C-alpha cells in the first residue's frame, strides 16, 4: 500500500494500491485524475467530533510553553531578552496555525499506519523545503501541495521511516483570498508619519470590516487621537539553515507530538523571528518616538507582521492591547482558534454584541456601522444562494467541515438546488470567490445546466438589495450580514459539522421557529418556495422580525450613530500616549 500525501503525482507510485490521505490528493477539476488507479480513501479522523475538540484544545494548551521556550532561545540568538508576550504577538498566530496543521497531518499518519503498518511513501528532499519569511508568506504557502508534502515528509522522518526522497522546487503562487490593504497609500503615509512624530491615544490596524471610507471617517472624527498604521512591508532576510536555526530542534518536548513540533521548527519558523528580525525591528516606527496608550487590531493580530512587530514593541514599552472581532462565528462557534488567540492577547476585546453572553469582563460590545439594504429588497426577480468553499487541506482544527467532510457540505447544496427545481431558472448561485481546487463549479454546471452564477464581486449589501430572497448554507459572516441588513433570507447548515456553543442556541432556536433557519436543505427549499411570491410579507411578520432582531442584537449589532459609540468606547478615558 502506498500513502498518497499530495496531489503531486510524481510523488506517487501508480503501480501500487494508493491510500489517499485526504481530498488534497485529488485534482477535482480533472475527471480522469484517478482513472486506471487502484485507490481508496483514509477514513476521516475528525468524524469523531469529540476527538476534534480535544485535539483543538490540546494544540491551544501547548502554546504558552512553546512560546516561553522560544523566548529563551531567541533571547540568546539576538542577544536581548524580550518577553514571551512579545513573541506571542509577533509569531503566536503562525505558531498556532502551524501546530494545528502539523497535528492534523500527524493524526492522519498515525491512522494510516495503524490501518496499513507496511505502507510506504515518497518524501520531499529537505533541501527543497520552503521556509516562509513572514506570516503573510506562510498563509498562501499552507494552501499548496508542496506544503502538504513537506509536512508529511517531516513527520515520516521523525517516525524514522527511511523512504526514498525526490527533489522539487517550490514555486510561489499568488495568494488566494488574501486580505488587501484598505487605506490609500497617501493617507497611510501621513498617518504613519503622525504616529512617528507625535503619537496617538490609539493606534489601530485597518479595522476590518469597516472598509476604507469608514476607516478614514472614523480617523477624522477622532481628531488625531486615533490613527491607523499600515502600508509598510517588512524588510526580511531569507532563512539560513545554520547552527543558530538548527539549534531550535534542541528545545524540550514533553510528549511525542511536542517533540515532533520542535524537530520541525528549523525548517518552519518564519525568518522574521530569526534571520530577518534585526532589520525588521530597525524599520519599525515603534522603536522610537511616542508610545500610544493602546494598540487595537482586527485582522492585524493574524495577518500583518509589520503591525504585529510595532504592537509588540509598544506593548514592551507599556501600551495596552485591544482587539476587535472581524468575522462571523465569533461568540457562536463551539470553539475557535482565532477568537481564543485574540482574546488571550488583549486586555480589552470588542465584540459585535455577544459580550453579555460570555461572562468575560475584558469583553465589551462595539457596534458596526449600519448598512441597510434598499427598500425594494425582497421585491426583485431572483433568488440568490450563497455558498462556501474552503481549502482542501485542513488549515486549523475548527468545528466546521474538514477533509472529506467538505464533499458532504457540497452535497447539501446540491440537495437544496434539486429541491428548488420549480424556481431554478430564477436562482443565482453566488460562489465563494475562490474554488480552492474543488472543481465544484464544473460539477454543478453539469448537474444543473439551467443554474446561473451570480457576480460574487458585487458587494453583498448591494446584491442583497436587488434580490427577491437570499439563502446561505453556512453560519459565517454572510449569515450575520444578511440578518443585519434586514433582507428576506433563509439559512441552513449541517449542525453535526458546524457546532455551536450553548449560549447561542436560544437565538438560533428562535430563528428556527420563525422559519429563517433550517436543519436540512429540503426544509430550507420548501420555505423558500412557500414565501417566494412575497418574501417581505413573511419577513415583516412578528415571528420573523422578533427572531431576527434578537440574533442581530447579540451577534451583529449595527448603529447609524456608530461614531459616537466608538468615541465613547475607545477614546473616552484612553490616555493620550506615553512620552518615550
């Protein structure tokens, strides 16, 4: 039996029977991909959801110990001691993602070898491993076949599998789904200069999901007390596999997986923490000048190393750290890597309305700007269906579809479309902006030739204003956005795969009673057909209005006078900054 770990067929043995470790081994856009091959799938290790939750919490629990050890090691490497919190700000998000990904692949390998003890595979030559320079470079890398092959090769060597290896050079591709800077270059440069010269009470990232216009409207209303920091990529050197980097493998691991994690650090730790650190640090505006009273980020705690480095420097000099929720499922998903990490980093954390359901005194609610759809919403001609696709290889352990389970998620969408057959000519399918190699568009076109694709580039608020009815198949940001926009919408998802925390259940149950939320696609389709003639009549009736208002108040609060609320929450009582 040959273990296929990647879709790179030069690392397969087609003469042997193949055990496909996951959907990342298949090119779904090629209908002949597995033609003529003997193969079977490794059962999904995360079908046991209790095991998944235990794994996610284990990966989270080992972070503090790893960061303490890294802080000690990097202090010696750089000749200066910085706190574990400093390194958590700069590389904590990378470490958490990487830990989840490595543990996922390690669990699969253990399951495959238990099923087929005599199995074999082909490995990637270590000289062809790719070490990202920054978190921003790591994010598109972990989507790739090369990354999967690299992780599996590390694991097999750690398990002392002396299998042959081959060469393959990594070819970087354009990032899929990367967040783009929202500030204009000129305004960003002015803001950066002001932060450097005279400081601010509050320095922020680009505060997704405000959007560019609202970001600068907020900045103007704060009269210089709040300024965004953006627009300056870090100068970073490439990784060098010298004694200093190889020494990372000498950290202490208490169990087998921790020892594996440590063994892989020399070829995994982003160069910004080691070879590129000194130059990156010199370039940061936080190394000199005033210290802000607080530093606040939304996506910046994960994706922007330039911002994170400045925040780490300012935190060492006394600035407080704040966070802002930047997507759906915060406060709603049973557990969340992103939410847990951001909250652990910050003295204050602002939610979209669910702070009172949690009990954490560090949480406060901060409403987002109201964005109402046009009055004709629900009176258009078409039914818009929103769907989600995600990367084929697991990027973190989260209560949503993982691995082969994505095919079950797609099957639910097909069941919805089949049940909507009487109205299919009016249905427009709004695909997720990125296919991630699933080939889902081709298969849907074949099964539903009358189905037309919607323009996913048009902002959701504008598209929703012109639709008769909208349907979504997952509990993410669009689910909350459509309810906040107050447009007629129906939602459904597989509750076994999209697990919810107990505090959100009463609000979701109210949506179910009102016919807004459904537990299967056929029920959602029946409701859509029932109300399609006049969705507004159903939507404006008391059950739907009351249920929608309740959930929006708790999970997606919006205000037309949001600037006043933001000034009161973020600036009143915030010190103007510290003199260096």
